[in-house]
């Protein structure tokens, strides 16, 4: 679902302003088009494939929902400390990045969608929306305990892992020793 400004979702209205997200309650991906402008103009990640990466990351959350991974995460909420929950959130988000790479691999295999520069523009977007990059861009200090999505390097690494392999078995970020 594409929108500008705000929109009504089964996950409430407030989230709409926060950029792209997946709402498990209505199983829809919400893409705020204003975020694409920010991505391109303010964060320096232009390109159609940067946008495709954002969509496929959100669809990755839908896959996690179908696989029951999101439900396991919800069970942990309130049972672990904020810092521990953030660490789990990073693993969840990096897995969605990996799933995005798996999509790109298979879409290219079946329909040859990748053009020159596409992978680079997705990798660049992954870097620009890493928690460390975003914290630096907003002029704040980089606080690893507050990370919820992973660093630029981690987001690139997991997108690339899915892209290279094309199967979701390489996306087990929850068992990975090193992210
Ligand atoms: Zn996400």
C-alpha cells in the first residue's frame, strides 16, 4: 500500500509517519512515498532498486510473520531487558534484509530484473539506513545498545548473503555467532 502523509492501518495511524513498515494485523506493507524522497535526497540512496530493497525488506517481515518468527519475538517482549530485546530486533531486521536478498536473487533468476548498478544501489541504501549511519546523520552519538536494525556493514552483509545464495537457510541470523 502506497501513501503520503498518514494512513489508517490495522496497526494504528501513528506508525505511518515513521516510514515503511509491515503491519502483521492486516498483512500489508505500507510504503510512505515521502520516505523514498528522504532516502534519495537526504540519505543519499537514489535508484529504483534502492526502493525495491525497501519493499522486499518489508515483505521479508511478512515472511517472518508466516513462519512464526514474529510471534516468537512478540513472546520475548517484556520478558527480556530493553537491551536484550534490541539485540533480538537487530537479528530480526537483518534476517529481513537477507530475505530481501533472497528475493532479488530469485527474481533475477526467473525474470532477469537486475541491471547494472542495481545491486550497488541496494547495497548503498542498506548502508545509508544502518543504525550507526542514521545516528551519525542525525548528529547524535552512535549508541550500539540502542540499535534495532543493525549497522550499515551488517545490513549490507546480510542482504548480500541472501542475494548470493538465493535460499533462506543462509538467513538464520538468530543462530549466527557473528552478525
Ligand atoms: Zn524492518
